[in-house]
């Protein structure tokens, strides 16, 4: 019963979180830029649901990024209340955006699952594609951040870029995406959802 309802419960929770995030965000223009990809991915998953049912693990992993990014859009990533973790690792920098990038990598699990279960290719190639897809998305997003920062300039550009003074921020973000993908692929190989019947 829970398995059947899990995507619906996650969708409801995300809808409520999106509504909350739009109430007095720190920077409205940054919120619009950050929430747009969330809504696009969310809409894509809703459209795909009747056509292809991912495993519960895939939905949970995909929900992580949706939730993390929505919260980041409300506060801007550099200002999310994340001090407990920053202090835990002894960082002067807010590391919440690294968590956001790591969670992007978790989509490698769903990409691999879709390719294997729809028999587009074998597992090894599907996993490689999942990894390279995330790395390409990571690079593309860094380019979008740069263009947004140049176009808007000022505080909005700085907040969206979220580099917090780190000259290697883009490279570290892409590494976080890649590590997230590697974690997701190891998890996939351990769970092998393609060997289990899909839940309808």
C-alpha cells in the first residue's frame, strides 16, 4: 500500500514545499530561476508516471533534489540555515549548495533504471550513460549559472551563482554532481530494481 502511494505522497509534499518556498523568498528573481527547473522536472515525472513506473528507490532519490533545490530557491543556496553541518565539518562556507549538486547526481539511478528496464541497452552501458548524463547536466548548469549572473548582475547574479568567493566553485560543484552519480550507481548495482517486478 505504501509503495503504491509513495509517488503521490512525495508529489503532495513537494507541492506544499513549492507553495511555501514562494512565500516571501529572499530574492524573488532568484527564486523564479531556481524553482523553474524544479517545476519542469516535477511536471515531467507526472507526465511519465502513467507511462513508466520507476522503483520506489528511484522516486525517493529524485525527490531529494526536488526538495533540496526548492528549499535553496527560497533562501538562496548561500543563505540556507545549514550552520550545523558547516560547523560539523569546520567550514566557513555554507555547503548547502554542494548537497544540492550531490543530489542532482542521484538521478543517475533513475536514468539507468529506465534504460535497463525498457531494454534500450545493457546495464554496463546504461550505467555509463547515467554517469555521463549527470556530468553533462552539471557542466550545462554551470554555464547557465554564469549566463544568469552576467545578464542580471548585481546581488541577484551573485546569489544565483552561489560561488561564495570560491574561484573553484564550478569545478567543485561538478565534482559533487559526479560523486552523487557514482553513489547512485553503486546503490543501483546493489539493489538491482530491474530484477524486480514494477509496482503499479
